[in-house]
């Protein structure tokens, strides 16, 4: 689709998705729930290929000024930025919603 965006996920965000899945599957011993959660997160991330700017920027600075968007998905927050010139969405972090977001974002890899 010519109007779509390419969605890329950083290694850091991929690692976070793996950690989430592993925690739910092994620590909570809910492997079916882990698979459904991962599917839900992946579907939400894939949906960013169409109109990613529909998702609001995060309120937290300095990430707001950097153009970082924050999308809630279940109990998690997906952070990403949009490169309009390249028609690309870069997912930079997937963080559990009850964590200290500012502390987590300070460790976010922007590439």
C-alpha cells in the first residue's frame, strides 16, 4: 500500500517483548496468556503502518519534544517515533504501564 508506513522494531523493544512473554509464560505460568498478549501487542504495533500519527505524543519531556508517541496496549505502553520523509515508524520501547515510565524511558535506545 503506497499510503502505508514501514514499521520497524528496535532490538531493545524486541528484547522487551521477549521479556514480557517469558515473564507471563514462566513466572506467572500462563503460556496461553503469554501467546495471546504477544499477539495483541504485535497486532497493535502492526496497526501503526496506517495513520501512526493518530496516536498522541507522550507528555513526558524530553521525549515529547523528540516526537515520541505513546500507545497504550493492555497493561503496556508502546513508544515510537515517526519518520514522515521515509514513511517509517520506529518502535523504541514496550514498557509495563505500572513501571516508572520516566526512569524506563531514560534507558530507551532511540535507534
